[in-house]
């Protein structure tokens, strides 16, 4: 039994699988495959200037050579476990934690607003971890889902009798369903299910749907940041909003479409019914299910100052999309947004009404500031000026070079890194005529020397990626070989697709049009700029012209969602060990006039069929085989130029303690951090 099988066999409530965005589920335990604090080997790029960092040979035992060369150790591949604290910090003293102080984290993009229902950037996800909460939450140490706003949840099955569901679902039973010979035996699996034990002949059953009914028992001591009570009305309204086609949440709506019935069981209990089996049925209720306060967003809520019981679905959708609280966020997290200076920073302070004030859960510092600086060079200088405590976009040449070896840097900061579930890529808009033919997309992969780029730009600290699943998880097919650099092959593919230089201007053409690619990138993103410049140079060798257009983040994202682009360079953050590929790769999410996660507009019947099969397969090993086949299919067709799994290279203020590095973006949790007792601005822990 593998570690992944073991995670899934602990109990029906413990499926640590999710949708690719971001906690004790009943009966779950992640175990620990990490050494005790301080026992892990030094990793690549640790202080001292050595790429190997003095790691012992044992650290790489059993690690594939290409991964070991990139600094991946056996501990990175070990699966779940609590990472050691302060491993890279050169100050190895054991210090006493204190309450208070402020931590400043750099962010490279400023969100348009903080409503994670309608906005889908990684930076909102990271900020929400501290200013908001979800029903359940992925635990990056144990790799399972822990209840947060619920105390527990029940999972039951559904039986559909012969004749189908019917308009009133009268032909449907749900509960715990076991097989006994020629019968199904149905019993209650929840306090709120009054079903008495029933025995139903299998001959009378049309369909058995496993894991299709979820009952959440909500905490009764949770308050919104404005002091109002959190209850079932908020959860019900949120599900209704995701299903309202007028709410601008096409990137996420697909996750909730399978839910066919929602029930309010009490002030603190809700139940959701699925029509079909879904491997990630539980995980949609993690942070992607951004709970909105009914009293501030629901026009049908009498507590809303704009109460309108006759509001149409269109009016309600507009009210969510344009709500002022998308900016003046009112959440459920341990920190409350108190200030947003546009173009500069967001700041949150400890919320005294948080349901669990224990610092090991709710955090130690009093203030968190997210400092927005779009240009990475300027952000690194802000770090050196002590205007930022955490900078997690250290360039490879700085990581192994003088920038992080200078006395100015080493006096106050240290460098660290961790491989996280993320992958960079360049997306091709397949609605554009130059990208319709997969042979053109393949040619662009052959025409770029990705291995040389890994050696030079990343100093070897990167792995070439081939798909949008967590690199070290079971859904990723490690056997897929990256496309090699081969200019001749690229030219042959372009010619086969009808693209060659007919007019002698040095650019291949077809139907009277040159093959020109306008590539978008976020303003100030040095990594994107240098990559696109290299692509521009190498593509010119095969007669493809590329132009580069920097855009501010909000405009950049709008252009992509509106499919108003040729190509764009960005990255995915993958926050779970297994993601649902539907939103990114299914043809139903490629509709031109919908703003979805299928940025490439990828439309392939074979891939969509594999996704449909995988989503209803509850056997993990069978599902992984389907995902591996999908992986091979998509990589062959190249709707993306898949880039690199690059470790997040992070500079930390030495005074920050309790720093643990995880395998999931952003690679650390601000709530782990504290200052040493006696540090100015701090106070002893409660009861100390």
C-alpha cells in the first residue's frame, strides 16, 4: 500500500484530493515522513554560496538523477509530514515565542478586489488564508482536509429507484448503503437523516451513487468581522450565488454545478446533494467555496440595508459583482482587513472575535501587511531597506550569487527555498488561427531550448514540467519525457501545417498572413520578461515573430479571460496533491464568450472524455491511470508551452521564527511566524 493509498483508506471522510486551489477530517492522520527539527540535510542553495549546500549523499538516496541535480531531496519526495521549523535560519538558538509585532509580506500583484468568488488570483488565495475561513481547509503538513467553520461532516450515498429521480426526487433514498446479497441495506448516516433501516432489492435500483450527500455541522461561536453571527444562511446563499449565472464566477462555477439540491437543516446545519459521483465532492467546500455574508450580499436578507425581497437573479448577480464589500472585505478569519492603500499595501489586524484565539492556530503577530511592489528588482531593494520581511521571488542568479551573499543581506536576512505545487507556462490561444493546428504548438515547443534555459536562467534549480498536476503527487505521470530542442523538427512541423516563408521576409506565413505572436506578460515581472525575450530570439530562427506586451496585472488578467490575446506567460499555483482538470481542459469550459479557467480554449473530445471518466472514478489507482492518459494526451497537443516546476526561493527576516516550508504555494504560512519574547512591540504568550 502506497502512502497515497494509505491516506485514502483511513476513512470515508478523509479524501485528501482537491480542485487545485486551498484541518482534521474525521479519522484522518497525515503521519510524518520528515525528520525531527534540525535533522534534515542542508538543501540546494543554502547559506554559504554552495549550490549543493553541503547536503549529504543520503539526502538524495532513491531520488531520480534529474531531480537530485535540481536540488530535490528524498524529504521533498517523502509525502506528508510537519516540516522542520527555521531550518534555513542561521541563528539556531531555541527562542521563546511572543505575541505581537508586525510582518510585511511582498506581493507582486494587487488584486482587483478580495471576493474570491469573482476573482481567482493566487494572491487573493494567500491573503484569504488569514482574513477569511472556509468550511474545510487543506492542511499542507498532513495533506488532508480539516474542518474549520464546521465541527464535522457526514457523507452518505444515494440510491435512485427504477423510473429515475422524478421531478420531486420521490424515487431517491440516501444514507449509508451497504450490499447484502441481492439487496441494498439503507441506514441513516447523519443525525439529520431520519431514514429507518430499509432493505431494497437490487433489481429495483436504477443507480447507486456513492459519496453524494454531504451534511455539514457548523460551529456555533463564529462571528463575521462586523460582529454578526455566521450561520447556515451564509452557506446557503453562497451556494446559490455560485449557481447564479449573473455572478461573475465562471472560472469556479463548474465546481458547483454537480450539486443539485441544497437544504437548510437548522441554523447550524446544511446538506448538499450531488447527482453523480465526484472524486472531489468534499474538496469543493474548501477555500474555493468563498463564503459570503448573507446580511451584506443577499438582497433577500432582511438584515441587508438594501433589502429587496423581489430582486431578480440578474439584480442579485450584479449586487455580488459590484458589492462595496468586495473591497471593504468582511471575513471570518483570525485577521480583519483594516486598511487598503491602493497601489501600496493591504493591512489586517488581529480579530479579537475569532472563534479560536490560540496563537498556534490563529497566529502570533498582531498585524500583517501585504506590500504591493510590481517590479521584482524594486521589491528586493525594499527588502534590503527593511521595508519588507518576506520576499519570495528571489531570482536564481541572486539566489546563488552576490545579491544574497552580501553583508547587507546576510546581516538581517537569510535565503531558503522549497519546491511547491506550481508550474510556469505560456498559454496559446487556440481560437487564434496561428494556434489552431497542434503541429504549430508542437513546433514552438521543439524550437525553444528549455534544457539550456534551465541550466542558465534557473542555475539548474528547476524541473521541466509537462502537466498541470502537483509534480510530486500520484496524479502526475512521471514517465512523460519533455520535448527536446530540435530546430529541424520544428521547421518540419511548421511546414507540414502549411506555414513557410513564401515572400522571403524571414517570417513564415499562411493564407497571406505572417505567423506573429503577441505575448502578454505582467508589468515588472522580470522572470516573464527574460523568458519571453529568449523565446522571441529562438522563435525567430524558425521564422516565427514574437512581440512582447507588458500589462498591469488587472488588465493582463482581463485580456486573458476575455480571450483577447495570442499568448501569455504566467503560472499556476496548485494547492492540493490532486486537482480536477475539468475547469482547465474540458471542452465545455472553452466556450469563447465565457470567462473560464480554460484559458487556451482547448477543445478536444478525447481529453474531455477522459476528464468525464476520471471525475466519477472513486478508486484512486484507476483514476490516476486516467489522469496519466490525459496528461500524455494534453502534453502531445501542447495547448500550453509547459514550463518549469521552480522552487519558491524566499528571503526571510532573521527575526521571524517558526518558519516552516511546505510543498504547496506559497510555501509557508504567516500564522506560523512569531518573534522572540522581548522583541520590541511584543508581549508574552497568554498564561506565560
